[in-house]
C-alpha cells in the first residue's frame, strides 16, 4: 500500500503493469496561464506530515518526529527534522530552524549516515557526502527531501531517490559569481605565472626573466558552456579587453549578442582560442571531450582553465599536450578524482596552476548557497513546488494511468526531434499540437509539454527535467514552447488524445525528409493499443512502434527496397522490430521507418547509405 501511495510515472514498458512505483520518468511544471485542475493533478511529494502519536517504548517502527510546542488551538504539531551532513553557514541554519528541528552532524562516515538517516525528514549535503541507494533505502520512507547545497548533483542517486519518492533539490544560482570570479582569477594568475613565481620567491629564488607572462588584452577567449557561470566569465573577460567567443548549443543568440559574444561551433572555438575556459556539465557526451584529438585542433601555446568538472578533460592527454608544448599552461580547480593522487603528474606539472575545488568558496557564496538550499528544503517540506527540484514529484495514479502512454509518446517525440537538428543555432521555437476531443478543462497538457521539454533537453545536457522545473528549464535555455489544440471530429472518443505533434521552427535538419512544406521539422505520433507509435515524419505518413531505436531512410520509391535494407540488417544480426514505408506519390520519394533492437555499427549504416536508391538516412536513439 505504501508503494502505491508513492507511485511515480511508469516507463512505457511498465505502463501496463498494475504497479507504478518503480518508474524512471521525471515530470515537469506548467506555466500559470494553463488551466490546472487540482482534483486531477496534485503534487504531494513533500507535503507537511500529518500529526502522529508517539510510539510506545517497545515500538520498533521508524523513529517518531519531534513534537513542537502547541499552536494557538492548543494542539501539538509534529515538527520536521532536518539532518545537515556538511557545513552550512549560520544564515542557512537560521532559515531551517524557523521551521524544523535541525541537527548538524559533520564528517559522518557512510555507516554513521546509514544508521542516522531514518530519523529525519530531510537531508542536506554538499559534494562530499554520497547519497546512495543504500542511504535512501535506509531512510525507510521517512526521508522525503534531499537538498544539495550547490549546483552539481553527481553525488546523489537520482533514480533511487525517484523510486523512493524522495524529492531532490539543489542551489544552482548562489555561487555563480564566485565561480566566475575564480575562473578569472585562475586566468590572470596563469597568464602571469603568479603561483610559480610565488613558490620560487619563497624558496629564495629571484627569477624575473623565467616568469615572463602573456598579456590578456586582444587575446581570444573561448568559453565552452555559455550558461550562468560562462556568461559571467564573458562579462569580466570583455572588461579585460579580451575578444570572447563561446560554444553552447542552447545559448540564446540574443543574450550572447547583448554581452558582445560570438557563438561558434565546438571545433571553431577551440581552433581560434588563445585561452579556453570550461563551463560545461559532465554528461556522457562531454566526458573526456578534451582529449588528444581535440588538443590537436588547438593553436600551439593555447592555455586552458577548468572550474567546471574534472571529467571533461582526459587528464593523461592534457599531460601529453603540456609536455609537447601544444598546451602552454593549464589552470585547474577540478579533477577527475578529488582529491587527486599526491603523485599526479598533472598536479605536479610545472606549467599547471591548481586549486582544491575553490570555485564556490567565498564567504558571500557560501552564505548565499546556504540560504538558497535552506529555503528550497523548507518549501519542499511544506509541500510547495520548488523551481530547483531535479527529480519527480508524486501525482495521482489515476492521472498517470490515463496519460502514461501519451507522456511516453511526448518524451520520445522530443527525443527524436532534438536528434534531427543540425547546425549550431540550437532549438528556439517549439510548437506542440494536440488533437483531442476534450476541452481545456478536461485535459491538463502540462505533463505532456513537460515530457516534450524533457525529450528535447536531457539528451544534450545534464539537466534533469521534472514537473517542477520544465518551464523554468525551457526559459533558461531559450526554448519558446507553444501549444495548440486541434478539435477531434469525434466527440464520443474515449481516449484523451488522438495525436501529439512536435514542430521545430527555424532549425536545420540532419534529415531533409523530416522537413514539412512549411520548413519546420515535424514529427507526429499516436498511441495504439497502449504503445506509442510514430505516424508522421515531415510530409510522410509512417507507422512504427517507438521501442528500441529507429532508422529513417529517404529513398526513391521503387520495388525491393524493404528487402535490400532488411537483408543488410539481417546479415549484421540486427533485429528489426517494425518497418513502415510512407510515400508522397507512387514512384517518387518515400520514407522507410525501421525499428531496430540494437544499434547498428558504422559499417552497417554505411551499407544502407550505399544503396543507390537511398538519398539520405539517419539513426535515432530512443
């Protein structure tokens, strides 16, 4: 019964299951302008607890909550308990103490945390404490909120938190200026050899000629990741007289222009730069993105600053680039393993300036982060929707059971659409079109819009999109998402939706066949027998189940094409789950949509592309 009461949105395969408890999907909030029916969709992830009676001394149930003084009506109120596992400033603790009982237990071992966590409703950590599945399970259902005092959530098992019905919130804004300032400090210190000259002078050496630096004025700084911190670094670098370029597929062009920054491709950024400052998240696509290959594309004598995540740099490759002179200097605040080994060749390199992850370490930033996370945790404990939530809140099972296949469809359409985008402009205009027989008051589309946003954003960023932060995330990334309802001509239809369509405007496409007559990338899908299907690609009608992965081929419409493609996949032991062909006119052009269980290797895809009648193809992951 407890699991059912904390049910989350199921994955597509789990949608048919009676239990919705183990779901992975994360949901998202809607703008206030859309109708919201409280009786149909409500958020109860971290609502304030109901009064509970203290157990008898012999009870072996979870520890009882502390009881606060009587309220004005004379009734005793249970007070939430918050465990602060890492140092938090007094300003943040004061916010917490106004609402909850707070215990600070710094420096706990993993075993001590496991033994203690079941006594608390909320846990606050920084980067040093690992909130693992074991910790969340040890919470025994009482732990309802985990607060990460900072922006990164690498040390929190989000999947386990979602399954446990535990809301995770972070503090993404308070340390922005501190991190930017530290990046600039490393930039200037590296350019003028401050740390090396300081060490030499303290060792009794006066080496003015050895430590001749380089000027920043007129040099080109490439900012890799133009988010909050990257933007602040750009402003300060412009003030130093530097020419600033940036790479970020989601950076709004108007914001870059306002600062005087030129947005360019990844390869162009690293090829033009005299200095490279890293501000990108650590996700699978950025893991060791700065490696031997990327260093080879840089100017000889380039200088690199990293105050983001250590894992974006292949540290062994950086040592090789430093030894060869390709990279003249590096200034690093973060490392793949923290703290790094004492014998690290990178840390000990004479051309490397290092600091021990000090990006957010200012008095002002520490206080700001403490207040921001304290307010987020208190709000979550009160049952409020938090803009900094990074995983799924709870919604009623009846809403999920009705919308689950459409929610899955919406996410997969977004996930397919973002993979079709080419070029460096990023996605700006998104329209979601719903064909439905229901009126606005009978269908809340916020979950669907949220999942479209999730599909568009998560494959190319480290952001976790949920019911709370979807609109905020879209706004921060410059995504203008509009919705349109098209009335279905069958008012007696029982299904909530006939179809969902995603249109991306003003973008280039990797697959020309997905472009509609109006110049937009268009994908449309329906739910058939409880399973999401892709039914329209650009102007072509198809019908393929959205399971596994997808190959799209645009070809000349002629006999034997299905057999040729099928033979190639069969010979390479790639199993075909579905295949559908849509065409505009007989003998003209057609699109073949092929569902495959495995990802074909490069050689297999090249063979498909080598078929004379195939004009273009693309492999898409689901």
